[in-house]
C-alpha cells in the first residue's frame, strides 16, 4: 500500500506519487480514448488496470504506457435515435456520447447480416439529437453538443452547418448540451429547433425564424443557491463542458393538428401553442414535481390533438422518483401515470402506440417499460440487457397495409428501438415480451452483426 500514490480520472488519467503535491498525465492520449469514468486496479499487481471511458473498456499491464481496447463489448452511450422511412429496410440514426453520430441499416441482403462496414460515422464529437426527413431518407439532421446543427445529404455526402443565429441586438442563444429538434409531420421540409426559444425553418434549415419568446424562467445559473449559499464567480465553476441553463429540452408537434406544439424546459416548464407559435401558454404545474426539475421529454398524442405526455426528473437534487404525466386538455390539468413504476426509476422518454391509445412505452434509467392501460400498471421489457438505461425511443412507422407514416419518431410499436447506455438488447426475448403489447418485433439500436428480424 502506497498512500502517496493516487490516480485521478478526468479527460485524461492523472497520477500523483507525492500525495498530491504534483500531478502528471499517466497516459499519452494516443492509444486510448479520453474521458475516463471508472478504474479498477489489480490488488496483486498495481501496474495492471482496467479503465472505462466514453469509448468502452481498456486494459493496461504497464500502468498506462500502453493500452488495449475491448471492441467486442458494446458499451456505447447512445442518447437519441431516429428511423428513416426507406424501403424495404429503414435506416437507423443515433447520437452517441463522445463517439459522434452513427448511421446504418436495419437489415441487409448480405448473407452475413449487418456488418460493421454497413455503419459509418457522418459526424464526430458528441452525438445528440437526430432526425430524418419524412419521404426523403437521404436527408438527415444531426448535431454536436450545444446546438451545433448539421444537415447531411447522403446522396453526395454534403454536410451543411445550419444552426440558427439571432439578429443583432438579440440576447445570446442558450443551447442545451442536447438541444431539441423535430421535423414536422405535416411539412417534410419544416424543422423545429430549440435554444431558450423555438426556431422554425421551412427550407431544411437554410433560413430560420424564431417563433417564440424565451420559454424558460430565464434565471441566471450562477445566481442560484446550492449547498446553502450563492457562490462567488471565482468558485471554479465549469463553464465549458456543461449545458447552458434555462434552455428548452424537448419539442413535439401534434401529428393530428398542425401547428400544435409542446415544449419542455430544463427548469421545469411545459409550454404550449396551438397556432404555430403566434401565441404561447405556460401549462399548469406538474403535480408533485419539485420546482426547477428537468423536463426530459414531451410528446403529443398520435390519436388526440389535446392529449400530451411529459417525462421529468429531479435526480440532480437527489430525487430519483419516476415522474410521468399526461394531460387531455393541452396542459391545463395533469395527472400522474407513473402508476406502479419502481421507486428510484428515472423516466427519460415516453411514446404512445399508434393503434392502441392506452399502450405506452417509457424509456427509463433501468430499461424500457410498457403499460397496456394508460399508466396504471407497467411491465418491463426483459432481455439480456434489461437493466440498461434507455434515454430515447423510436420505432419503424410502417402500417400493416404497407403505407408508411411520415413521422421520424415513434408512432407505432411494431419495431421498438431504444437509445441505451450499455450492452445490446437481443430481439428474441424482447419479441416474446412485446407480443403481449401487440409489438410484432423488438430490436435494439446497437446489436452485433446478426441479421435484422423480419
């Protein structure tokens, strides 16, 4: 035991051999991914270590001089997922933590099934919000952190920066680390994007118009109290690798009523417009949700223009309760539909089935749950990775008749995908569980080289 030998994890691995008097980099930064999260030191040999990073697991036998990667462990952290309406096999687009944006097929005609070479990375850095244009699966939207939005045309691989810019004299835009984006289900070239206000483009992002005022509380982060006090500007705040505060977090336009949009914020608000943004109404407070909680997801019903769903959480204050709500009057009143979800289960996302209004899916910190009765009772979709967090959900939108719905996000439960953190989900066990919910097939977003299921 050497009490003066201490390892510190951050972007790089740091080491001190003199009890903290001095620190040096332990790694070269060339043979291992950065952003370290976990470390194990072999008690029998201190030079043998395992290190968990944004890109998975690494091992060293010489205290960091050389590392080897374990590429056969699918431990990527996916945040958002979108599906195209390409036929016969739709595309999957996913944004991954510090691994960029990935795109690949749901199935192939190759006898080996889906191979690594069938997937590629059209955008680097951190991958977050993604979307396809309905009717044109070669137009894809993707972003880096804090709202750096791009449009890619897969026909010629053209990549265009399309982040909105305010006019001279406007307050600075505040972009969430995972800024919300949505393509309109009514006009394929129309895109919505959120900072502290909502932007709309009718020409795929070439030109933008702000259609809302600041929809947040507009509070200054550094004026907030925590640990019992308001801290000095010199208190070593992290101003770089964090979201701006007082930002929008989720956007949903009703597929039933054009121009009805619902927006969530990171300071606990839900805002609604029924006229395309000409007027906005702050929804009633969500019952039992502490003030300033984070609204993770807002979704409009695919059956009723006045019904909306909201998932929120307060884990930054040590509160891990599941917060899940619905309103049948565009947010004038709410009721909880958390039902019998286990205590301590953060809800990240919610979606409604396109056939049965009472059939809902919830992406949570510990896997995906479904309810057959509108939220009274919840059942877990089990499988090999049933304890992995599901940050976002999407599904193919094909009807039995062969017609394709134009939305890029989840409108049906025929093929459910979840953006997860951790191991892949295998289809066979999810298929059995999903059959009870009239889901024909369930497949993971990331999942080996096997063939896609029919």
